[in-house]
C-alpha cells in the first residue's frame, strides 16, 4: 500500500513498505548513482498527468533541487515533458540524441515505457552509448499500478525485441 502526502520542502512523500520515501531523496540517490558511474550530463523525459500535477512533475522539481548538491559534477542538459497520450516518441528521441546519452524517464503508464524503449531501439538508440533510467518506487509511486514492467505479457509478446530494448535500461527501485 502506498500513501502520498504533500511536503513543502520536497513536494511529495511516498509511504512504501513501512517508511516514508521523499522524491527529493530519490533525486539525491539518482544523482549519487550517476556520479558513481562518472556520468556528468543527463536528460529527463517525463509525462504530464492529464489530472494536473503528477508525481513525475515532483520528480523533475526535486531532481533539479537535488542537483544543487552536485554542482560541479552533474548537469541536467535536456528536459522534455510529453503528454500522457503520446504514441510516437520519434521527435523526442531525435532531440534527445543531440543532447544526452544518460536519460532519466518518468511515465505514468507501462505502455508509455514500452513505446519509449521500443522506439529508442528502432532508432538505433538502444546501444551501450545510451542508458535509460526508470526510477520506480515499488511500482506504485508513479501511478502505474502494482505490477512490474517486465510482467506485462502484452508488451512482451515479441520478447526478443522487448528484451533487447530493455538491455540498456536501469529500473531503479527504492
């Protein structure tokens, strides 16, 4: 069960597995992970909720706040907000390929995640040159239900292509 509560400092708290996890702390953890791998620039692609401000919005806000703790080592070089109804990521991926190789994503639905990675693969962007990071709080923090991305049997019908598309993705659970 996940409970959400507003917090004036970090935007949103998530109560998961008996503890409060702030989106700001997730931002710090993501920045620390990128620093550990000596990654210096990254992009962010996230979906905008049709119901207003979404958890992905809070992730963007608190990730930018977390960056102040890493001023000389990390830079957010690309941010793109996409509608929840997006079905074609071609333009987003074209822009992204010119600006970033490390990409943090936040999508409200698994279908968006699958479309994004499969279209990245189709564009030749599922290679060792790119890393896609999907932060996930027990699969319930970002509005996608309580199933795991890789358990989606519909998306995995062409499992070879799907597995290849996710080869350079990190699904980070908190």
